C-alpha cells in the first residue's frame, strides 16, 4: 500500500477535467482524517448506512459535488481529460491530483448502497454507472498514465463488491446491465498491461536528464574538481560529449522500460527485480574499470584528441544519473493484475446475466457467450492467463479466478483485496462472483 500511496502523492496539481475541478471544490466536511471514515462506511450494509446520521449528513452536504461528479463522468475522454498533453516530459511535469475524485467515488458508492435498500433503483444504478464511467475515463487517459492507472485500480477495488451486489439483484434494469457492460468493455479495451505508463515514465526520466545535464550545470560541477581534471573536462565536454551522455542514458532507460513492461505483461515481478539487480551490477563493474584508468592514461589520450577520455567521461556521468534510485515498479505488478482479474470476473458475470435475461436460462459455458456477449472469454493472470472459471449449479452460477497466491480455492473463499494491498503476504483466496 505504501507504493501506491507514494504514487498518489506524486500529484503536483494539474488539470482535473471537465466538471471534476468544480466537483472537487464543492466537497465539504471531508478532510484527510474524516475521509478515512468512508472506507469504514463502505464496508457496512446499506441498511445500516441508511440509519447512520453521519453518513446522511455527508451525503446531504456533498450532494452538489456528487452531482457534478456524475455529470463529469459522462464526458468523453480524448486521452487528456485529467491531464493535458505535456509539451515536454520531466520530473517537473504536473500530474493530476485525484484525492477529491476518490472521495467522491466512495460517496457515490455509499449512496448507491443506500438507494438500493431504499428501493430507489434508478438512483442506485445511476451512481454505479457514474463510478464505472469514471474508471473507463481513467483507462483511456494518455497522459499521466501511471497515476491514472493506479487510481483506476484503487477505484475498482472499492467498487467491485457494490457492483457485484447490483448484478445479483433480479430487478436490475436491462438498461443498467447493458450500460455497465459497455463501460466495462471500454475499461478493458484500453488496457495495455501498463506498457504506455512505463514508456511514459522513461520519457519523464529522459526529459529530466536533458533538463539537468547541460553545459551550464557541467561548468559548475567542474569547479569542484582538481585543476588538471577541470582542464581536461572543459576541453572535452562539448556538444558531442552531451550527445554521448544522452545516448547512453536513453539506451539504458529504454532497456529499463522494456523490462518493466515485460514484467507487467507476464505478471512476473521478478523480471523487474532481476533487471534492476543486473543494471546495478553493470554500473558497479564500469565504475571499477573507470577507477583503474588513471591520470597518465587520460593524459596520453588527451594528447591524441581525447576520444576515449570523452567516452569514459560521458559513461561516468550517465552512470551517475542511472544510479539515482527508480521507483520499484515490480511491487505494482501483482496489484495491477488483481485489478485485471477483478475486471474480467465482473465482465464475465455480467455477460452471463445478460445471456440469462435474454434466453431465460444460464449458458453451459463462457464460450457460449462469444461473440454475442463477450469478444472472447476473459483470462486471468495468476494461472498463466487461463480463461476465467465458470461453474453452473442448477439455477446458480459462480465465476472466479485464482488470486495472487496462484492456488485454486474453487471460489469457496474470496480474497480480501484491502488486506492484500496492505500486506502482500495475505494473498489467500480467489477473485469471486457468486450468484
């Protein structure tokens, strides 16, 4: 959870999208401490929430903000709804702050639970469609990919039990089910296993290199070294030198992006961890070799144009930059795939429900739903991307996927995603929809 909290705190205050800015500004009585209550409320049944004066007060106070959120969720996302397309990427590039969005999503879900028990299905379904639309918008974001994806994962974790309960309601409207199916399809269609996010993070790193590694910055650094080194550096740190530094950094960062993207694609955090270890070992080896290349070798090379010295100097500078600790993206890999599994279980269960509504009976298999209700049988990553499991028992059915422990629990016990996010060791249980 600390990794996700770190990513969420990276926001520097960018654009929040049509209507969302106003919605956030309209939030009342929900500072950081008070907002923690929302998770406690979300875990309670709708009947208890309806009798809770604190909950009622929060919903009344934030009614206008929630309405603005619902309307904003209906906007199309051209890829830049939550953050504009940046002119250049570096560590100073603003990213959106989603704190208010998350608070409002939780209020929307609480309101949906209350409206469901108060037999106000139209309002409950409107709430849930707004929540699903917000997640679809996040999946379509082309800038600030990483934080948008992390927020999307967090939102589905909060919404999953409420949406699942709505699917078990025999009175759920056909319009709601079809609308929800379209929104979940949108969310799934944009998934690329974090490839775009990793590429964007690397472009941010490249931009930061170019922002900070300049002739002016190098001149300041030269003042800190002995005279003979200063003279050599001043001569060799020309345009070709900086081009070499950028080239070396770019090549190493591109390798890092490829490894991180593959870790997400294969649901294999070890790929990310192994790459970082390998890169650290290579940096250490080059540092050792550089120390062995002494003054006289540099002096002689300088007399003949300094080609090797320039190369080594550029390598040292690039390695210093590459030694700056990068975020441990490997920790995000299984959490991303938990989201992916939850989304695919929901999509499958919803398709079963739509088929059942149309034909008055349950399908014999998920394959029977292709292509009318599913483009393909969804997969889940904790068992080598096997198809989601469907079990029919009379008039009831079960859809489930293995959880992060990679074990088949038969859907008997559900994973607690909140507990897993807090402690990855608490990974027992399946991702389940039971009708």
